[in-house]
């Protein structure tokens, strides 16, 4: 018996380490109070367009590895990377056919690990995109599911047997013909909220949920620090399939999103993955009311840590742009809804949107620098975790694509078909698409002025924006007044001034037509942020003025104050932050 004890203990120990998640237990304040994901500055990488090293025209992991020092130089602390899994690429990787496999276009698992380790070595956390509202129709689950009505995977997806007649109409975001697709193989319809090749997974099935948690654990064990839950508000469905009133799809989120069961599933996910692995999760979408959003992220609910809503990014959808009063209102209202509880992200662009410069700044060469610096100052000064989309740190702009032939994006092509069949004015449609399409935000990263902007030595998967000769990293790197160096300053300012993370936000002179001014107070600091959103000079009277000693950031070389009447005169798109007593 004596001799067996060490063996027994070794066995016990091995079992213990096999069962224990590799990641440390989360800190107590994971949801409430201070947290790394609140203090972080996130940078989003669209891997296909970031940096190609093998000349195939697609960005790859080795390209990201090559640019790790650049990422570190930006002062960002988190990277969210769009999907890089095995995929037929109908929706550029948002149609996953193997959640544990890497699309060879991006490299191997070893390359992924090297990239992740390289980020960690530089203090950068990694956020994985989890696309589980739907899979690809080429995923083995779906191939099995569609093969027969009694296949064990049948209930992994939503099926409507055709003998019951036509299913109640459901809108699809990508397919003008609606979200039910007839499949003759088993004489049934399957549901797809996005493209026909992206069947919705059945979250009501506990086996599906377990599969998802296992996938998340697989990546958490590789060391990823967080998850971005794609299209997640739509995951749970009312499977009694009631008829919805005509036109309901105009209020898509209200009818299709945030079902009560979703919260049960999130609690389950939190207990299974988020808490034990000490990881963080952010949901795409936050429902249609503040209550919905709070239900996702309030600390005591233990569901998610963060969500992002679309109300701010949706402010500018046509070439006419947006109104500053609305901009102030929407940001202020979301801030006040989350002043006491919960946490959201702050962003104005991502891979589903046209470029921030065109929609919220001013792409005119005369103004692009100060106006982009102003928007970046704004994003880094608000309460919430700032998300920056690759290229926005150098002011990349929309690409001009006036005719449909050049479009490859499944969303743009679906919208085009829908507009055509409903008899819309196609000239006007194309003008808006050209301004607003998400292809604008997917052009290759502009590294330098060499051929293909230094993105690839081959033919890029998508045309490089011809303005790369002027707008590129290399041109801005050494220029202290560039958009890039202002961005670097702002990430530093954010880190050095905790009031910008945790301080209370208060709008100043709400009615000012050109200037967005607000204070951030807390953590022993009082900060004033003053942003002139106009291409003209503008002035504001204040109780406190910036001085040489209290000025924290300025995107011009000087400040024009008048101590007599306590006014501050700002140049076009001038952005200032100063501290006050
Ligand atoms: C999300 C993604 C988007 C994708 C869609 C379908 O909205 O951000 O890019 O097309 O989900 O997965």
C-alpha cells in the first residue's frame, strides 16, 4: 500500500491539472470596478487586408507578426481580429466551416501561436471573433443536418418541413428573398438571417451550446484573452415561429433580437467559459433599448462584460453626413445610461462600415489631418473602451467604386438586387452604396508609397486606395504633426489620465453649434475636452481656460485664448484637452 501512494498522488495531480483551465482565475473585479478591458485601447485587424508576406494578395499571420512592433508603437493594448477560420469565404470568413481550423490563406496554427505570443510579449491582449449565430453551410454539422430528417445533427439548425406550407416570413439581412431557404434534399426550409450559405444555429438545442463552449475553451486554452460574439443578439429564436406584422423588419432588432432565453444562455456561457478562464467577452449588438443593453452587461447578471450598439455608428449613412447636435445627444444619452452600471465600447467604424474619415471627419486634403485627429481625440476621451479600426490611425479613406461590377461583398450585392427588384432609383442607390458600403473599410492597409502600398508583392485581393502615395504609415511615422503620431499621443494620454477611463462625463454648452465640449472628472482629476467639429474657426466662453501648464493635448501648435472675455478661439477641427481645478 505504502508503495502505491506516490503513484496515486501523481495520478491525482495529473488529473487535477488536466481538469483545471490553463488560464488563471479571474480577478474579483472582473465585471465591477476597475478592469483591464475598461482601461484598454482596442485595435481591430481585418486580417485579409493588413499585411501579406507570401505574395498571394491576402494578409496573413506572418504579416501581423512583422508588424507587431508597429502595433506596440501605437500604444494599443488589445487586438480584435476578424475571423480567420476555415471558411468558403462567402462572407469573408463570417461563414465558418471549421471553428478549430485555420484558413491556410492566413497561415498555420503555429503561426497563430507565434502571433499570439508576440502580442502577449508586448502586453497586447487578443480578442477572438466567435461567429456562432450561424455557421457555413459547408460546416460538417450542416452537411449532416441537411442529409436527412433523422440525422442526429438535424436539430443543430432551424428546419421547417415543407408539408406544413410556407414558413412565416423572416427577413434576411443579406438575402432579398428572405431568411428561409428551401432545400429539396429533405423537402424542408432552413433559416438564415444572413446569406443563404450561413444557416442559423439552433441555440435552443443544449448540444449546440455545449459545442460552442467547447470551441471557446479550445481557444482560451491556446491563450486568447477575450471573445467578440458576432451577431449575438440574434442567437435565440422563438421556435414557435409566430407570424410577425407586415413591415416588422424595419425594426429588425426588436423583432429578431434579444429574446429572454438569450440571457439564460449567456449566464451559462459565463459560468462555463468566461469566469473559469478569466476571459472577457463583448457582444456585437445591444438590443433596442437601454434595458436590453444593461441586461447583457450589468455586473450582477454575470453574462458579458461589454456590448456595442449601433446608434452612434449609424449617425452618418449618406453623403450629407450628420448633425453635431445629434452626435452629442446620442453619445451623451448612452453615457448617462451607463454612468452607474455596465460598460460599452466607443467606436465609429469597423469592417461593416465605410471609413470613419469620410463619415465623421473631413477627407478634404486641407482638413483631413486635423479632423481625423479630432475624431481620434474624441474616441479616446469618452467613457467606454475605444475601438479603433486598422487604418483609422493614419486617416485611410473610402475608395471610389461607382459601379456594381467591382463589388464582391455579399451584403452589397444583396442590397443591389433588392434595390433593383423594388424599382429604386439605381443612380441614387449607387451613390449611397459608394459612400456607405463596407467595402470602403476593407481596402489593404497603406504601409508606404511603394507599389500596392507595401501591403503585398502580388496582386491584392482588393484594390489599394490610390491615395496610398500620400496616406501611408511610412510618410506619417517621422512627422510629429501627423495623424499617426497624434493617435500615439492619444493612447498615451488615455493611459496616463485615468479620469478619461473612469471619470464622470458631463456635456458643456450642449447648444454650441460647432463645438463639442465635455468634462471628465474623477480619479483625482478634472479634465476638459474641447473639440471644434467645424471647418471654420469657432469660439467658446469658459470658466477655465487652457494654459501652457495645464494643456494635455492640442492638434495645433498654439492655442488662442482671450483672458479678457474668457474665450477660447479654436482653429478648424482643433482638439484640446486640459486639466483644471
Ligand atoms: C456581423 C459581422 C459581419 C457579418 C455578419 C454575419 O454583423 O460583423 O461582418 O457579415 O455578422 O456574420
